[in-house]
C-alpha cells in the first residue's frame, strides 16, 4: 500500500491537515489534491479510485489519519445539502458520491440505490422520527396532540439542511418525481404514527368523523403552507408576522375549532379512548 502512494501525496495530506488544524481523515480530497498540485480526479486515479490507500500510507508513515464518518452518513448529509442548496432535481447519485467523497458503486451498496438514499434522507430530515416519538408517548388530550403535531412539523421544516420545503414543492409539481418517491417511502410510518395519535380521539367522539388522510391534512395542511411561505413573507415590509411559536398556536386554535366535536371536550390522552 505504501509503495502505491507517492510520497508527495502523503506530504500533501499531512500539510493540508496541519493547515486546517484537523486530522487527515477530515480533510476533503479536493483540499489534498490542491496541496499536491493535482486535480481531484488525478489524485483519486493514482490512489486506485479511493482515498483508503492514502489513509493507509499516512498510517504507515507513523501518523494516525483519524476516523472518517461512515460512507452512509456522509452520503445522507451530502444528499440533504444538495437538496437544500440546489433542489431535488439536482440530486443524482454521481453528485452525492462526489460530495460524499466515495465511489459510486460504494454509494449504491450502502444506501440501496437512489430510492434507498431518498428514503434515508426523508427519515433523517423529515418528521417521521418526531411523530413516532409522539405516538410512543401520546400528549394529553386532543389539544395537546394538535399542538405537538404542529411543533413537530415546524421542527422538521427548520432542520438544517432544509429538506422538507424542497420535498413538498417537488411533490406538488411532479407527482412522479423524487419528492413523491421520498414521501411514498416514509408514508407507511407516517400514517401509522398519525393514526395512533388521532384515531383514539375519533373513536372517543372528540373529533368530527372523517377519513384519516383528510383529518391529517386538516391538521397539518395550514401550518405546512405557512412554513413554506414564511421565508418569503418575512422579506416583505408590508407583512407583520408573529413569531413562529405564536403562529403555530394561532393555527392550532383554528384547527381545534374545525375538527373538535362541540361539547365533547378534549379530555383523555391519545391512547385512552
């Protein structure tokens, strides 16, 4: 391994790491290539297509290169950043492999292809995990459930990199596009979590009877639209918006007036029908 890697590449990697104040494993290939005076593609080609050979050569030189983040984690983060900065249309496996500094075959192997990558990004940056946590420990009463759902969606929209706005915009404009694929992958878990939170209130007579998909839209639709438009509205001098937390309270109150059965109250947890 040591013989395969030119010494100037080892020296360049060490110099780039010293300049950045980090270990070699945390230095991007592009920075090492620049320090060596070659292009990224030339560096990777001479390393055999992967930087693993370079890390081994650095280790053989008596320096611990450090631990790199696993390829799957780098790929999910890279994909989310591409979506945030350029939209879902720019999300290609080649672009993700380049940003994650891994080989294309290696990327396919760890995320199970493009569909698997989309599903992983949606799970990480969408509302799935928050909703499942809520379903595992339901809030008290219908009012608490609605407010918690609004808060969970707001948290997902604000999470960086911002994936949710791009996902919903792409889904609305291209029913067969990558946004729809992401939504389809996460839908079973979303639907199960929302059903666990809302159906007990429906069965207890606290919520106006309606199909669960419509009930979900009734609760989350207005706040989702607001969260998509808020960044634009905040730039307008003629628009005065309350803080996001207060806005969610206002929308939750309106939602409760629309879905709650008059006189039924909102007592009882989501699991107690």
